[in-house]
């Protein structure tokens, strides 16, 4: 069985760091992940995904991120339920983060916060955290993909029909 999640998005608020009764650090945050396609008005929607990160990685995550930070996470989906104060059963689905990477430099994050949310993209260092092992710093020397435009349909407005034989179809 496979339960693996890889997400790239921005934090909707600063992560919330807490400590359990036994002294284990845990942070919760919500990641806004843009949808791939635009609607009829040309607007792209987003999904808001609840995430949880544990131990030293949670502390590092809170030290290096804040509202609007662009992060990549790797983890697994977990569901749980509890009874609220009204006696109703509440179901929760969240991503338990195993690893994370910062996908923009500190300079870009600071520029974005000073410019009302916009910051130019450039090469920067990336921090990778792992909640199961000691965390390590690692360099990210590849340029991020800054093309956020929806892919263009090569057949749009061509006005001609496409003649495809049934033998050419893969199904």
C-alpha cells in the first residue's frame, strides 16, 4: 500500500508551534496549493490543506517559515476523528509532514513581505528538514519554475477538425 503526498504551496499563516505534555514539539499549518487550471473567468482556485509536523523538524520549520513562505512538503495523509463539545463526531484529514524544503531564499521572502506579496524569483539556498532524522542544510542550485501561466491549448481556435484513425488511439 502507498500513502505518499508531495505538495508545493504557500503558508496561509504563521505555523503554530506547541509542545505536548511529554515535551515533543508539534507544529500545525495550512498550505495553499494552486489548482492547475483556471475557471471560466480566468481565475485559478486553490486548495487549503492542513498539515502537521513533529519534533525538531517542527521547530526548524517554525524558525525558517512564516505566512506566505513557499515550501515543498513530503508526507502522508492521516485521518482521525473526535467528539466535539456538542457531542458530534468530527472527522479530520491532514498531511503528516516527513520532510520539507524552503523553495525561496530569505532575500526573496523579505522582498515579498515588503512589496505586498510580490518577490522576484532567483536561485537561493534551500533548507530541508526531516521529522524522522536529524535535519540537514542542503543547497538548491536549480532555478525554480516561474512560469505559472496555464498551458495553452494548441488546438484552440484552429477551426479545423482532427482526423484520427481508431488504430492510432492508445485505448
